């Protein structure tokens, strides 16, 4: 019999999941605070058996010793950074909401680079119009002799009062 959480697993082994979590933490090291990393670690520890974790916020709160608001904020941030996926779970017996299912996502640094959609198409904005040939260049009127760039030496002042 397969456990229902195995249907949500994204990794073939625990080592792959741990490696992905470590890469996520390294890539987002400046965006994740201590609470975010603790929440990710709790999700990772509970995901070891089936590849996904079925956790209540209260379970995460007691595991890391933080408030409910902190846990919710950390989960939101982990979702926004595409580190985890949260699935709302409906209990089949009582048809009510249960604890959420959390899935650690594989690390894909190829998808994190931005791509240009219109690389060779220039904009038709008036702002980007080329300068006309009749228009004088900005530097033309302010060209200076760059060979004498040091200030002129002032006459030596006497240090004595008289």
C-alpha cells in the first residue's frame, strides 16, 4: 500500500531532497532569515519518510519555538522564493480542511535567470529617438584642454606674520 504523501514526492531519494534544500538555502542566503531556515528544516525533516510533509502550523510552531505569525510569514516567503509548494488538503472523512501538505521543490538555477523576450526589437518610444545630425553634441561646447588638468599653483604664502 502506498501512502498518499508519496504521490506528492518530487525526489527519488532523501539525499536528493537534502541537496535541493541546501542549494535553496545557499542561493537565497541573503533573503532567508533564521526563522525561515528553521521552518524549511522542519518541513525537510518531516518529509524524509514520504517525500512530502503533512503539517499543521502548530506543529511547526512548537518545533521551532516561534509564534504562529512568524511561521505563516516564513511559509509565505518560502513559497514566494519557489523553495516549497503548499497544497491545501481537504480531509476526505470529514470534508474539512486539514493540515497543509508541504513539498520541497527541486533546485533549478536555469529557471532563475531572466530572459529577454524581445531582444532585437527596439522600442517605438519618443524617448529613444536618435539624436539628429544637426543637433550639436553636448561635449562640443564644453571641450577643455585636458593636458593641463592640475590647478595652477598659487604663489607661496608666507607663514610669518611680518
